[in-house]
């Protein structure tokens, strides 16, 4: 069993609201405090005057940072591979950071409700808020791990770029260039490995420890054999059905799957037993994570490394 807490700490909203309210006392009639014009930042290079942006998790924060370049100061609130984002308890400092932001990217779909509540508690005129779940059309109760979906990632890139251009029209061409570079140069290997897996291994059967792996499997055409009810239960911290566990055990013992994808940031006794069984049966286990790993890696380097490990395992050249 995995027990998780999704509660929002009351001090987060309270302190964030107080900080934002204090800043607003000397602001314009809109009642919100905004930094000096961002157009001046492009000329001055002063980081105190560029767009302040926040992402609840570093998967989206890495994209935001690369798209914003030197016109944006980006903060990712969850940025440690040692943290399970499902269990994260925000601090008052997180609330202050969100309160001051002009652009906020939240994951949505119940994954980071604390971030959405902090945004709502500190309204700011002109602030751009991207809720990834709403953007890509995933309803409440759906799969929140959309940074593993190729299509969702590109929709987020489009949305971030559009909001940066709205917040700083003078630098719209710069943001367009950043987007083009990210998609065509920085993402070259990420896209190539995805395409290789889709070409060589379309329909190959795989298993997984939780629902984080489902968008990845869908993006590259793999056949996810693990019951989604099990994947969702582990992701949400509820007890999986015994019938699902029995099915997975049979799949592993009979080598009905070619690879087992394991979210190493969310292990339960059931998952640990499956990982051990897979290794014993000679089924390759490929580790995946919810946050950038190693810490500080770019989105594309992190994803490319995991995709390469998956491709090697499917090819039979990995462990």
C-alpha cells in the first residue's frame, strides 16, 4: 500500500496573499504589482526586470526556461529526483514565488492542486496561467503525466511561446526563434529515438509500475499490457486489485512482456515484488522518473536517456 497526502498547507496561501497584497500597495490602479516593463529587460539585461515565470514541476520548467532564454527568469518548484511529486507539501516560499510570477505553468489533473490554489489565492492582472491538463484535454481523473506524451509536450511548447509573446510583444521574434531552436535542434535526438522505437518496436508488449508510463507507450506505439486499473491505483496511492496483481505476475513469469518500466520515485511493496520477479525472469527493467534526472538536466537530455535505455532493452542490448 502507498499512502499519500495531497493536502495544501494553509500557510502557503496565507503568506503568499500577504506578500502579494503588500507589493500591490504601491502599484497601479489595477491593484496588482508587476515588475518594470519587460521590453527594457531585453536592452538592459537586468534579470530583475525580465518576465518572472514559475512551473510547478521541472519537466515543464525546463521547457519554460529554454523557451524564455535570457528574457525570462524561471523557477521550478519541484526539482529533485528524490521527491515524489504526489507527496509534495509546498512551503510558504513556494507561495511567495507563485504570487510574484507573471507566467505560471501548473500540471493540473489533480497532480499539483496546491499550485492551482496558490495561483487562485493571488490573482494578478495580466498574469498568464497554463494548466497543462486543460490545455491538452485531459479531464480530472485522467492521466496527469503528460510530459511523457509527445503530442502534449509540443502543445505546451506552443502555449508557453504564445504567452511569452503576449507578455513581451517586443521580443516576440526572439521567442519564436527560441521555439524553433528547441524543436529542431535541441529536440533532435529526443525525436529521433522516439521515431526509432516506433519504427522498430510498434506493438511490442510492455509492462509498467504505474500510469506515468502510459503516455510514453502510446507515443511510441508500444502495447501496454499492465491493466490500467493497476497503473492508476499505484499512481494514486490506493490498493491495486488482487486480480490485477495476479495478471501481472503471470505476464512477467511467462515473459509476455519485453520490458517492465519502473517509476523509481514511486515504489510500493507490490511494485518492488514485480521488479524483483522481472529481473529473476530475465525481463529487462527500465527506470523512469517523474522529475528531471540527474537534477538540472534538460528535459530533452533526460527524456532521451530514458528512451535510449528503453530502445536498448527492446532491442535486447540493454539489461
